[in-house]
C-alpha cells in the first residue's frame, strides 16, 4: 500500500466526525433531508418515490421483490403499496405465471408523479454537480461505487472481514460483556 503519512495520521484522529464513515453518514443524512424536503412539495415520501421508480424500471415486479430492492421489510412494503394503490398511482394484477403473486405497474397518474419527483431529485443532483464541478462529481460517483462494492464484498465474508488485518492492538472487550 502506498499510504501517505498525512492520510494515516488522519485515520488516527480521535474525533469520530473527521472519519470517512461519519462523513458518509452526514452526507447521507443531508442528502436525505434535502430529498425529503423536495419530495414533500409534491406530496410523496422517499420510500414511495423509490418504490415507484423500481416499479417503472422492473416490469411485472412483485411486492416481495420490491421490498428486497428497496431495502425495506415486506410488511413496510405492503403499507407503501397499499397507499400507492389507494392514491391510484399503481395497479396490482395477477402474475402471468399464476399463483397468488400480484405484479405491480404504474398508472398514468403514477408516471406523472414519478416524473415530477425525478425532476426534484435531479435538481438536487444538478446543484451538487455545479458545486463540485464535473470532474470531482464523476470522481465522487466512482469512489462511492468502489466503497459500496468493497463493503458489500466484505459482508459476504463469514468469520473474518477484510479490514481485520488493519486492526492493531484493540482494547480488549469481551462480546459477552454488557456494552450498555
């Protein structure tokens, strides 16, 4: 590894706020807050927006598949789907293969709302693009993809994580001890 001393020193900073994982969390919270504010202007929530987008992008998607793609529980998705259906934004129809499964589709009203929601979301992204410039924006997207990929790969490791090699002299704390 070609770690520079200043980068390594930054990793030793005891202020949690200065570390990558904290900065990712703060950026996620700020972006979510901005998106919630924008979407509330047209009467939609972020989970509803994501569900509408996933339905549009995946023909004949089931509610269970939608829950997996949206990282919400099937129970939460049932509520989201019910609200979208009662607002006449989506339709539910029996799956082509039969069985009890229902597939979801957008109505014309749902398509218009999704279009409006995307315009608000893209406005936030355009603002960030203008703030960062196109080069830094492209680098940020690439870096975030690499971080996501690295941490996703690490989640498949069973007993050890790839970063275990970087843990040096951690304070001892037994897993069976009460932390709080």
